[in-house]
């Protein structure tokens, strides 16, 4: 089953097929019904589990509770979905966008993260235990239940302040902004300490969107001074518990890849803007690697384009231990059904081949 395959691959052990991970909740109700035969508006979790089985996934992200769906399942009037799958737009529990407002960098520099979020490690632990137990029981032997922190350090600032206020405040008063970053670091360490105590935690992602598609947002030395020195401290509790920690970022972080790897993650998760062949050459066999096809090809290409893209990925990663086939981000709601069917069928064949 997928769970045992994932556990072997996470230890760089041989597996019967190339392991895979996906985030699948972004797919449309129409496509989910077509590929599983189960209507997600009536049986959401049953539909998701059927898809995990059909795709032979080995690691899967947490499935939302029914109260986290975009609307009452029975109220859906069409089989399609106009928004991002079936889940609500705000999926980041730690995000502050709904409760805080910053009118400029001056407001940002007055912010006290530790006063804003005073939840203790013990309180977080109870929440994490309940969430993970639900995921483990739901997935069973089908796959490993992925858990994560979405706002590791850099992303706290994006989520809380927004890009413009974040960048202006960081430039206006670097010393004061560093103090804010250190408080965000403490919030993340509370979370990793709590997660490290959760039973049956087998895989963990620390996410920080450091870059845009064009590359880093700040000059590389800024990250080296204010971000990277803190990653090891944040990851340490989970790593000490024997759980693999994988770093994830959207965008092209190739200019920072060596710096990130030096911070000590067990693996790297990356999207299509990265150079897949270069990542394999640099880190294959030494770091767990999670990456794969360009979702734009799945969305806007032909079925032949999808097939060519999949073959490109599997040729680049052939024979690499610790590689997990994965479309970074999510399989999206606007992928044509023919392309999705091709993706599922051919990726399964190539993983087995």
C-alpha cells in the first residue's frame, strides 16, 4: 500500500514503483465525479479516498473537514466549480488577513506577533493531535498523512502584512523588523515543538514562499542574514523526533537552493519554475526531492503535450532514490478532463515502469 511505500522512499530504500505525492482538493467537482465515480458534493471524503486509490498516492495533504468546504454540498446546483476546487479560499489557519489591518510600514513596525498570538505549545499540541489523528484514521494504509507549517518565517510576513507593507517595513527599519522576525520565529518553534510530540507523524513540510517566478524578492544576502540562520532552529524539534522535514517554496529559488540545502532540510519541494535536471544533479540521492510536471501544460496543453511533459519529468529523474513525483501546488480545477485522465493513467504507467 501507499503508506508503506512512502515510508521506504523517505528512507531512500527501494520501492516497487516511483512514489508520488499530490494535493488533490483543487480539482473541480465535475472532474472528481468523472474520474472516481463518486460525487464529491454528496460524499466528499469518500470521493477523495477513491481518488487517492486510483492515483496510487503515497503521501497526501490533509483533507478539509466538511465545515471547511466552499458551501453546503447539497446546495450545489452544477457539477462544475468556479473557484479553487471545493474548499474555501482561505486555507491558512495562521493567516491574519481577516483580523488585522496595516495602513503602512509604520503600523507594521509597531506589531508584536507574540502579543497577537499567545497560544501555548500545549494548546497547539491538542489541536494538532486531533487533526492528525483524524487524517491518519481516514487515510489508513492508503498513504502517509502530510502535515506542515505554512508560515515558517518569511511567509508570516506575506500573510500578515501583505507584500507591499512587508517590503517597505523591512527596508525602512531593518533592526526593528528583525525583532518582529524573531517573534515570528518563536511562533513557528512553538508549532514545531508541538508537532514533534504528535503520535504517528511521519512526514512534515515547512513552507516559505521566498521567491516569485522570476527569482528572489529580496537580494540573496538579505535572506542569508535574516531568514536562513533561523531555519535549523525551527526545524530542529521535528527532525529530532526522527521525522523528515521537507522545505517548500513556490517560485524560482534556484539562486538560493544551496543556501537552503545547507540549513539542513531532509528534502526540497519545488515547482515548475525550477530547473528539474539541475535539482536532480545537485541534490538527487542526498535530499528527498518533490517536483514534477508544469501544471500549465496539464491545463492549457493537449493530451500529447501532457504525455511529453510526463516523459520529460521521468527521464530527468530516472533512478534517483528519494524522488517523489509531484505536481507542485495543486492539481487545479480548470484542467481539462481528457488531460487529467491522461495524467493519471500515464503517470501511473511511468511510475511503475
